[in-house]
C-alpha cells in the first residue's frame, strides 16, 4: 500500500492512523483473559447445600462443561466469578454438586485447590484497596491491589495460603484423643514442642469435662507427626497456649483453664466407660458455660519443665459475667513483659446466648490481671454463628506494616454454616476489625491431590518460625465417621512466594 501518493500532510495523517490502529491491536492481543483457576473451587466454604447461598453465591444451573458455566456467568448481572463442578465430581456430605454451575457476586476471589472443579473470574470490576488496612494488614496495598505476605492469599489477603497436608500430620495418638495444639520450637535443639488438651481414659471429645488434661508432644518438624511424651497436668485442664515469657527464652508459660484436681469420685462426672476411642453413650455432656474454676499458667524453665501452676484469675466471679469461666485465654507477651490477652466472655448484651471476645491486661504474666468484659469487636460478630478459641500473635514489622496484632478463631465468618476459621486484625491490640471472610474452611487438600472435609476443625493455633512468620496451622479436628474421637491436625503454610506468581 503506497501511502504517499497524496500530499505530504495527508501521507503523515494516514501513517499516524495506521500506527494507532496497529498499537490498539497489539494492546488487545497482549491483554490476558480474566484469570482461570483449573482444579480450584472459588465457592468452597460458602455453601450450605448445592442450592447455593444468595446473595453471595448463585446457582446458575446444571451444564455439561466449564465453558458453558462461564457463558452463564458472563450473562449474569454483577457476577464476578464462576465455579463449575464437573459431572464427575463425587457426592459430598452436604449434597450432590455434580454438573453444578455457580457465580459469585461479591468480588471474592480465593480459589481453593480441589479436584474436578474449575473457577474463573468474569472480568467484572475487581476489588481495589486504598490502604494497607484493606489488605487486613497481611500485605501491602500497591496501586489499588493487595500484595499479600506469603502466608496469605486472596484479593484482600483474607485467606491463609495453606499447602497440601500430610494426612498423618499432627498429634494422632492411637489411644488418646487430643484437641488443639500450641507449638513452640526449642531454639537450641530445634525440636518442636506441642502442648495439647488430651482426653484421658481413651475417651472422645464428649468427655472433655472433666477428662481433659494437658499433654506434651514433640516432633523434629513443625507439622509432625508428633509423639505424645507425657501428661504435664491432670484433669481437669484444657485450652493450653504456650508462649515464651521473655525474648531470651528463659521461661515457658502455658496458659490454660482448670485446677488439675484429678477428681474421679462421685459427682465428678469423670468418664470411665469409653472404648474404641469413643465416649460411652451414657456420659453426661457438660458445656463450658458452667465452668467456674481458675484461668491458670504453668511456668517452667524449659520446654520440658519442671512445671509450677499459678492461678491468675476466676473470670466467672466478674460482675455481670457468671458464665465466663471457660475463658479461652489467648495471650501475647510484649517485649517489656506486659501481657495483652484476648479472652472469651459469654452472654453479653452484644452477643446474647453466644460468646464474644474481650481484652485482659497485666503488667507481668503473674498479674494482677485487669479483666475487661466489653465486646472487643464492638458488635461486629453479633450476627455470627459463633466466635471462640482465639489465637493471637503479632506480625513482624515490614515497610508497609510497622507491626500488627492478628487473631484466628473457630468461627463461621461468612455466616453460612460451613466455615471454620475467622480472622481479625489490629494495629495496636485495642481497636480490632473482624474479617467478613473465612481464613480457612473444613476442607483440606492432601498431598496426594485428594481432599477431605473434616468433621470438626476448631481450636486454631499458628506455628511461628524464629522471625514470627507463620509456617503451619494446627487445629482440633475429627475425621468423618469417627464417633467423637478427635486429634490435633497440622497443615503447612506457604512461606515464600514463587517467582512466577509474586502476588495473588
């Protein structure tokens, strides 16, 4: 094509038009399609049943391909992503999702690896952050997008970046049930020490009161398997949380509830009729609301003890809080020795009939403790199903985050009955924001590529490395179909972003 047969000015104009058109074509050709996650489920943890969960998740119908599902989602107003369960998808406990096509309308994008499920984004307006707080202080807000720390993922850094798990990981004793493990690493031997509630006499979780005692287990790796070494406090003792008393690791503190009186006589409700790791059917269940014993600390010079028990308070004696004995203590030991502790209160006006999180403080671990019973989240969780089992830690300082508090909970943050882990964050430990998204669900991807939905997944704790970075998540858990026998499960967390995918 000869562009210069006309006047020179016209020639230049034609050249400019062609160059502009060529540039637009090149840009269009270089633009990627909206992200597609093959073998991943973007509605995991957000479903009660195959019928969907409006308005966040819509069932668009049953179709025979992921392409057909994507087409339905693109034709759905406000759809931000689609998820397709292939027709070979096996029936789940909550129903048959085979050939089902779903759309999300809330902008959430945190696909969880799962076989025979594909997900994709619809190209709708993505979530844009404006501050680091929009990224839940789990990353940095850069040019409107959250750049997450390695341990977190999602467009809001709202989801733990869990790796496939070893089904034998954690503390899975052949005889004794265990429930939630708090782990510290010995800085000298590098051995990992887990402190967990252990249900005596071969009973299951239904006999937690009063058969729960404190056990000590060890492993050379953070995810285990762990070997139970000994019981360090007899029943009743529950909810252990292990922390170092000071930066030099000169003392170990294990916060918990219970006096460890070892009562088995009449009126003690001690279960002795257990078999096959299951609690006898005639055992009387007792909830935590009636517990009136102490919140206490075991203190020892090393991770192997010897241990001395010190009572630090009786929360059930606080005015207006008669059902607050089951305190779920979740302490953070600050550099100057002060204690900043989240704890559970019950039946406050802001959370009638449920549990709320409150704050307690002390100048040293020995006290005296000031127990505040006000709802720490200011009613943010009042409509939630349940919030309990807090685990609190402080994140290392970064350029975007000079240091922050974080907490995990047993909680259904999305309010649909399928969640397991809630998350909250704070810049100072006083003013907290509770996330509206589940940090993890009951579904675990295993190392062989399969997945399993745990019967229970509660009592979260993080295993932290020497820099304070999360390397694993522990939970009190139960396998499907295993009566009330429970164990402590551990799942690794990603610790470094791959070069091919620096941010979600």
